[in-house]
């Protein structure tokens, strides 16, 4: 690792330990949705009003309900019907996940591009996690999707830091080094600060441990399999991992060479775009 990457890593870890690092806050609309969804008596129309304040988000949810995985006989064209179809909890979790995109904004073109890449990949992994969850587990697909959407959230504070430190921004190799080394640590911290459920808080720190053994299938397994699937046949280091050596595949009972399954997963990649 370069000296620069080393120094930045030290600075960042220190800032995290001392709570000096400025962490992004959850978007206002996400907080409102969460608050609304905490009311066990909440009606679909109340949640529709909260989500409906964000027109882009409303359009995304309607699009999700009409995606091949969930498509019903009739196309859904309004938010109320979309939430009715998905259910209140389900809609809230997906909405909170999708609204994360609002935090991915940058001042410089380099960082903007990097943030777009991370978010695009997270959307793909969320779609595949969702599909795997539905087909192979008894877990909740909305939580699986949310896990996919936030598993790389720790990259954000590092990119924001890089915007204020030009020497790091102009050295992409060091920047990538720092991201790879620290984003899991930051991701766990961020999700804890945002009061995400414990099963998702641990995701950023665990999803890259491809030899991980756990007693039962969990959301980390789903995001691992989805990550490997979404990077296969690419230049990414994850493409070099042999899925047959990864316990998560065995636990889910997924055959990486099953063509029918790959076709389904391929469709689910664009579910949240």
C-alpha cells in the first residue's frame, strides 16, 4: 500500500474513533418514512402521503411493483395501489433504501462518477439479493434488497473526504486502496448511527468474508452471492473468486451454473433502476 493510502487510512480510522468524521445523515424523507412506518396503525393512504412528497421516489416504487419479478395482471399506475400491493413495511424499507441515492452527490466530476458506479452496482446487487431471497429462503425480500442497497454505504464518507484532499483524489490507486480497506468499517458505523436493524448493520463488515460460516442462512449470504453474481465475467477482483468455494452458495442451495436461475437473476438486476 502506498504511503499516501497508509496515511489517509490512519487519519480516517483516527477520525472514526474520535467521532470527528462527518458522516452523512439519512435524507429527511427517509426519516419521515421510518417514523410513519413505526406506527403499527398506519394506513396505506398516510404512508402514500409521506412517500408521495418525493415524486421521483414515488415513480421508482411504482416501477418496482411493475418489474418482471412482481408484475401483476394489471399495470400499477399510482402510489396508493403500489403500497397496497407491497404492504406498508415492505414499501417503507424499499423506499428508505432507494432514497439513499440522494446522499450520493458530489462536487467534483471524479467523485460524482465514482459515486454513480457504487450506487449502480448497489442497485444491481439489491435486485439480485431480492430475487435470491424470494426463491431460496424464508427471509424478508425487502430486507434483502435494503441490505444490497447499503452494503457499500461506507464508501461515501471516504469519497467525501477525498473531495477535500486533492492529493488523494488525484491518485486513484491510493483512493481505491483506502476504499477497499476502510469502507466496511465505516459502513457498519454509519448503519449503526442511522439505527438500522442489527442484521443489516453487520453487513458491510462481513460481506467480503467469503469463507464465513454461520449456522443459518442470513442477509450476508444473500448479498455475498448477489455480489459475486453481479461481478462475474468482469475485471473486478470479485470475479476471480470461485463460487464453488464459497459457503454461502451451499447454504442457499444455489448452483452457480444453473442456467434457468441465471436467467431469472439477470432479469432482477435491473429491478430497482
